[in-house]
C-alpha cells in the first residue's frame, strides 16, 4: 500500500517527536510527602498489629500461668477448670484473629498458600483441644495450644506486611 | 575510529543499565534516595506521556506525581525481565488513564463534552510551524488517547480497547478520526 504524503510526513514527525518533556513545577516534593505518609501509615499499622499480638500473648500467658500456679481446689465451683480455660483461650483467640483479618482485608498477601497454612495450624489446634477434652488439666497441652494460636497470628501479620518492611 | 566510538557508546549504555539496575534494587528495598535518583532519570519521559494523554499541563503534572507514588508501591513487582523503561511506560499509561477517570468524570468527558467543540475548532495554525505535539493535545480526548497509545507508544488496538474500556472497532475508528483531524489541521486537504 502506497503511503500518502500526509501519512509519510506524519510518520516523520512521529519519529522525531521528543520522548522527554520538562514539567513546569517541582513534582518531587509532593511525591515525597505522599511516600512519607505511606511509610507512617505502614509503620503505625505494623505498630498496632504488633501490639495486638503482644496483648494477645500477654493475656494468654497470664491465663495459662494463673491456671498453672493456682492452688488445686477440685471441689470449688468458682475455680476455673481446664475446659473453661480452653474455651476462654479459644474465644479470645477467635476475636483477635477476626480483628487481624478485618485489618488486612483487601491487602495483598506475600504468599499464596497462607490460608492453607492457617488451616493446618487450625487442625493442630483442634487436635490439641481434642486431647485437652480427655486431659483438661494438662498444662503442657495448654501451652501447646497457646503456641499454635500465636503462630496463627504471626502468620497473618507476616504474610500481609510489605516485602520491603520484612527486609 | 568508528568501532572505538561504538565501543565507548556500548560501554556507556552498559554502565547506565547497571547503575539503573542498582538503583531499582535499592529502591525496591525502600531506599528513598535511590528512588529519587530514578525519579530524576525518568520524570521527563513520564511527564511527556502524561501530557500527551491528558492534553493539559496541570493535569499531566498531577498525573505524573500519581505515577511515581503508585510506582513506589508497585516497584517490587518489577522482576527485571523486561526493560525498566518499557515497564515504566506501561505503568504510566495505566495509572494516567485511571487518574483521568477519577479526576474528571470519565463518562461525562468520554461521551458528552469532548465532541461538542473540539472537532470544529481549528488548531492554533495550520502551518508547518506548529509542531505535532500541539496538534495532539488539541485532539478530542478519546481520539487523542488512542492516537498516543497506538502511534507513539505502540500499543495494539486490542490492548487499547482493554485499557480504555471500549470496543476494538471504536479504538480503530478513533485513531482514524485523530488522523483525519490532524490532516485537516495540517492543511493537507483531500489527497
């Protein structure tokens, strides 16, 4: 197909079109401010997230320690028994996980299979809880349950932290 | 002599690429100074594309800022498989199109306002003194975006249709329209 003069001239002008153009104002300051705001947001959310995990950890340790150290009084109706403690631990963990998942909702995860990993930890927690039904006052099992719950929270936090923050 | 010059050019190119790669890697790790240097290296290219797409200096400056803010967040996605400038142009085109949608009311601009006057307005001058750039920015919005993406950036009509949420036939028609308008403005008449 023969190119018309217009097509030919247009192509020549396109070929000589400059690839660069100077903006009239300094754009970096605005960009830098926005990046700084981003960084603060990430730091604060990381700080908040760490505090949620820390608070959960402190609460769990306090509950398990109290349970472990409390004087043995099997007949007292007021005494927290093993099953009640497991239930309390599980309820508290569920609330904290919900809060974390809501916080990270819509945020991209670093790994694709984190939900699968979470489910595997869930299965481990369920197995420990089943063992605790048989032996409700077993402190070693309680500590294992506490540990699994902490791992779940750490997993959710870790996979949602930006890559550069993990370096 | 020519071979020696070519070697110097090749070496310089290799050095620039290595420097750019180091800057990208540092910026990916959160080094803001490295990112600032990358910005300085590429801001004129990004702004040129933003200006041609938006047809407006102020909007292009805002869009350029948005590109570099988004780019900072997306930088970890760059895996080095393609040239950085190619990837940067793709990010710029997508972010600018999205920015224009948000800023000006996409539907209003695309379907109502743009056809009202632009087509009937004469460009600044029909002499050859007016460069191609000024004709481009005076094109109606859809025609301009399609023209810039196809003729300058080398996107296929299928890709443009996807990016601008229009039919492939519409993209081709808008490209034809852009050329017809420029042909008229440049004083070529019927050939």
